[in-house]
């Protein structure tokens, strides 16, 4: 899901990208914006706080460093966040339990003509506060899209786990690799799906089958 990052975040992203590609030549670096999280330092009149937020919440909140009031359309144009995701994000910031923004006019739903301002009166007993995302009911099409996106995100996690294990072990049998993956991965997955990810990494030359035993994998540095 595309999003326009603030300049401050782009700088750090470029620094990490340069570091990663210089260390792992020939590899491709992909950013999963929907999985990103940040900790923002916020200076409220009634005290400083740290806000544990998603990347989308971060992008929205950082707009208020340079503006007192923003319309829904202003925020949409500035961030590039998809419409439904932006409405969820603004609901979490202005209509949830932790209201660091105020919505004008007041109401539970985010409408096209709504505007938002920084909540100068915000206060909370804790110094670090987690701003939870708002979960909305999905249509059949949205549910299918979400399922596909989750599966894609998990593919990257599986690939990373395989590479991490093989980089440490160098040589490993198929059975032992599958066993270690089941121990490390925090979500259910079928052995057949793991095998597909292993084959994909072989095709991309991260691994190779042992010439004398196809059930043995060698890590390619």
C-alpha cells in the first residue's frame, strides 16, 4: 500500500537502503508500509508523551508539525493513503480511546468534509501510550484483498526466516529446516507452502540443493 513519507522518514529510509544494498548486492529491498510502527515524541501543553503508533498514524500526525488545522482532503492529498485506510487511521487518532486529534464536527465516522486539529487538551497518566488501530467490518472484496496481502506479507517473513536459519547453519537437511521453521514462525503454515518458499529461494540463488543429496540445502553467501 503506497504512502508519501515525510522528509524526515525518507532520509532514514534512504540511509538504511544504501547500507542494505551495499552489504547485500543483487538483492531487492521492499518496504511493507502496513507493517510499520513508530514511536513519536509529542509535546502537549499538559506534558510530553511518547506515542506508539502505526506508520500510517505517524504520517498523519507529522502533518500537524506544520499545520494547525487540516481537512480530510488535505490529509489524503498529502499522505497518499488509500481512502478506507485513511478513514480508519483518522478514527483511531480522533475517535478512539486515545484522542490526540480532534475531529470537526464531532462524530464517530469520518466524512469527506471533516477537518482535524491537534488536541491541545490531551492528557494521560502514562508517559508512553499505544494508539490502537480501529478495526472495521470488511466487505467480501476487502476480506479477499486482506487475505492476499497477509499471505504476501507472510511470504516475506518465511523467506527471511529461511535465510536467517541457513545463514547460521550453512548446511541443513530439508526435515531439519522445516522443523526449525515451525519453531520460529508465529503463525500456522503448511509444509507445502514452506517447500514453495524454499524453492523460490533456490531459484533466486539464496540456497542450492546438495549435488550428492537433494534433501540437503547449502546456503549461498
